[in-house]
C-alpha cells in the first residue's frame, strides 16, 4: 500500500535529485581535490597500487581515509576516467543524506508533526 507520506518523501528526494544534478558539467568546479581523486583512481586501476591510507593532509602525519577514493572507482569506470565521473557519487550521497535527515528527525522526535519533518528535509534537499 502506497501511503501519502511515501509520496511526499519521494517528491522531496526527486526535488533534491533535480537540484543536485541540474547542469552538472556547467557548474562543475574542477579543483585540486578532483585532480587528486583522479590520480588516486588511475593509480589503483592501471598500476594496481592499492592503498590502505589516503592522501596526507596539510597537518603532518594525518591522512585522509581511502574509502571515498575507492567508492569513486565505479563512477570513474562508468565515465571512462572522465573527471565528470566524480560528480555522480556526491549526488547519490546527497540523496541518501536527505533521506537520512527525513528519517532521523522522525525517529529522534516522534512527537514532531510530519509537516515539520517534511519541511526540514525539504530545506536540506538542495544543499551540496
């Protein structure tokens, strides 16, 4: 049975998906992080150099975990190592985060009405 709450949740997720993926290539800002993730993925795929720690941060001895880079591998393969492939993972993670906000607000405070829950997730949905 399809409930009205599910329809509104799907509508909020669709709004978030549309706003996150609207003209992605025109709004794509290629920077150092994208360059680094591209080299990291290329090094894994072509040189077979699997890493247990990621890139070192500006603080000596502190490293970024490699999980985000490993999650980007299928998207880089899907786009044939085009840097635009790095746009797909944040879109998917953003939709998941919107769904999480919707459910987290409902679980942590069930006394709140559904209108407030929907409003909070609708505000969160277009954020990058």
